């Protein structure tokens, strides 16, 4: 990571990014040596915000919280989920402009979406933030390319090859703290957590 300074980690507060943060703490002996960024839509569940405040303090994180642009500034013709994603995309772009991060560690997995099957562990983005999935570096034998020209930032995906069951097994093995919305509570349980207006419990 010395070639990608400054660097930061995204923290969505969901199970995948919590696992990623836990791995970082283990790798650096209990200390996360780079900022942790929450691009906040303002629409998370109260339990998620309580988890963020509690563990940011407990783990002594260098936490950066930045709000997404108001939903009124986003194309109203978009479906709710796409509108929320657009807010987060613009919010992250604003963070990159403010802090000039060269590398962003994100907790995505290939199994989540079909388009993510084309991602790389080290995935360059253009200066505009655009991702050209047809122009991605080869990654053979776990060898990663980390030299990029000025103006390019890199998304780093340590969990790319994990499955959802791997996430849960790791959480169980490590006895990790999790947001209790993932467990049965008041007759509801959530498989994933996002904005409360577009996140539905399992039935």
C-alpha cells in the first residue's frame, strides 16, 4: 500500500465492511492505520448509527463521516435503490476530491451482483470516478498491479472472492460484534442492511 498513499477504507456499517474492518485491525495488531470513511445517506437504521459511534470509539478509528448530497439533487426518474446508489457515488466522489485519496478499500463481493464478477482486487478508476470494466489489469497468481498514473484512484477489494456464507462463518469464528438487526428481533431479521427506506426484512 506504500504506492497508493493516501489510502482509506469505506465503512458502510454492514456485515461485509465490518468483516473487512476486523481483518484490518487483526493485520495491524488492533490498530487501523488509515482513515475509515462513512459516506452517509442519513437514512440508515438507528442501530447502525449506534454501532458506528460505539465501535469507532472502542476501536479508536480515524473516522471520517461525510453526508451524501440531498436526494432532491438526484434524478427523480431513477428507482429508489438507484437514486440511493447515485447519492453515495456522488458523496464518495466528493470525499475523493476533498482528501485526495489514491486508494479506497471497499468490501464488495463478486457474488453480490453480476457486474461485480468483472471487478479486480485492484480496480483502477478514471479521474471522473468512472469504471471501465473492459480495461482492467490481469491478476494472475495473486499478483497485483499498483502503479497508476496521476489522476487515477484505485478501489481495493479484499473480500472480492468471499461468498456470503464465508462472511457469516468468519463472523461466527471470530465472535465478531454485529448489528442485532441481522438477528431475529421483533419478528424481523435482515439479510443485508442499507437505507431503511429500501431495505426489507426477510420473511
